[in-house]
C-alpha cells in the first residue's frame, strides 16, 4: 500500500524536500501490514505539512505552512506530482486543508493568524478565489460576558447548555433540611469580586486566534477548531463564502485541535493543551453542545495532543500525544456520547505528529525522529502493540493514502 507523506522542509527546520512517498508492503496491497519503506520525493514543495485529496481526481492539495498558501498538485506519473496552478495565499502558517465532498471548494485553516478561508475549485480541481470567513472572537476576553458551563459526571469539562447549579443547590438544600443544608455548596450566592487586574495578566487578555482544522459534517455543516480561543465553530457554505451558524465554547486553555465525526452522530474533539477529548452533538432544535468527554488519562505536564483517529468499526478512537510520545486508546460507550480511557502506550517515535488506521494497523509519523512506524492493534482490547515495522522518513507531519 502506498502513502503520500507531508513534511517539514528546511524553511521550518525540517529535513524533507517536499511530498514524499511511503510503501507499506507491496504497492498494490490493500493492507498496511507489510514492511515500511520511504521511496523518495513525489513533488518538491516548501513544508507541505498537511495533505488532502480531491474526492475524484488525481489531485492532492498541500498546506505550505511557512508560506501560508495552498498548492494543488496533479498526478504526473506513477510516483510523481506536478503543480496545478500557482499557490493560493490563505493565511499565516496554513496548517490544514479539507475538501468538500462535492469537490466544489476547500477550506484552509491558518494557525498563525486564525484565518478560516474558503477557496473555490474548478473542474480540474484548481483552487482560486479565496474568501476569508469572519474572524473568531475570544469568548473569555470579557469575564462579564464569558459563560461557564458544566457537564454532569465529567470532571473538568465545560459546555453550552449545561446544568443550572444555582437551582440545583437550592433544591438540594430544601431536600436536606436545616440540619444538613449547610453542607450543600452555595452556587446561588453572588460570586466574589475578581481580583484587580495585574500587569502579568495583559498577555493572557490578548490571546491569539489559532484556526487548526475543518471537518465536513452531514447536512452541509462545516466544523472548525480555534485552538487559541477554545472554540468549535459551525458554518454553512454560501455564494459569498462561509456563514457562521453557531459556536461551542470549550474550557479556557483547553486548545481544541482536531476532530473526528463518528457514525453515531457525535463529533469528537481532541484538545492539544489539556489532553482531553470532548463529545459534541446537536440537540433536537439543531443547537450543538458538549454532551460528554474525558481526559486521555496518564498524560504528563507539558504533553500536547495531536491527531485523533477512529477505528474501522467505530468502537475506539486513538489520540497521539507529543512529549511523552504515546498513543491513547479510548473506547466509545453508550450511543457514542461517552468515551472512556483504555490505555496509553508507547508510540514508537519521537513527537507523534500524525497517525491513521488501515484496518488493524496504526501508522504513526514521528516528526522529530524522522521516521514512520506501524503498530498492530490487539483484536480484543483495541490497544496498539509494539512496533511492527519502522522506516526512516524525513520530518513527517501527515500521512495520506494514495489512490
């Protein structure tokens, strides 16, 4: 099986020279369980850190992170790509591209300036006409307007549409009676005045917007993450660009990075900074909210979560953790609204930037160790085992199956 590799080149202190090619066993195999081999460069490009494929054409899109642009490539041979038109500017540190299922447009996310940009695609797959979506606003910038929400049974998690703690406290005190009422926290009492602002708070008050990913959802919705403002924003595409529909606020400092749509109808969001996975779902009226979530379990201070990938049967999701260099396995519970940590195992690489599943094989790209490894999943527990195969590959940041 063949894969295209995104990577960092010298402009971002990496060792790649463009889009690379990786073989897992024979090129025509449908499994990725065979020996891994990096077979060289498929196209020269400056730090193509994320790759996305056109739904029907032999066209691949690369996020040129350092230059902040999207470059389309068309297949020019069995193992080669050629540029399809010039690069299209998107924003500072463009780090992700998602192509619409109908191939009419793509959405680029820029980590550096928070831009979410829609680009039209022509019949040949060539991108053009970038339209910048409305900027995100930090929901925590003004403490008087930032809302804090709670999710029952999920310590440390927050979401819109949560529990009315004040009403619950009053009801509990009435039920407990005078003798025990004092043991019920007084959530309905006025909150203490916040301390006076300090000089060291100034940097926190001006947090930057950090757009990081877009995912196409059923029904024409598009979800995007803002790692800097702790937001998941929902959009619809219009003739003029993207129209904001709603936003879901996650806990301050959690840093939502990447998402996975689950067949149960839930959206799973991994947070880079707090190393958690939140579960989002629409209510009957269509309003999205957090319905559950969990810490990854066993992570260390300074760890940073990266990619989130589902198993083929949807029973598990896997999160990569940079720093401790591990893979977290989480089991899907209930009707998809709950997740529970199963294990945290060695990723086999340094800085697991990206991973994906092919049947029972987990491929992991180690950005700092310049390699890709394959891990076999245990059929019963779903937990990845030891490294099965390993291949040197320059500064890999993204794995994309080749058609």
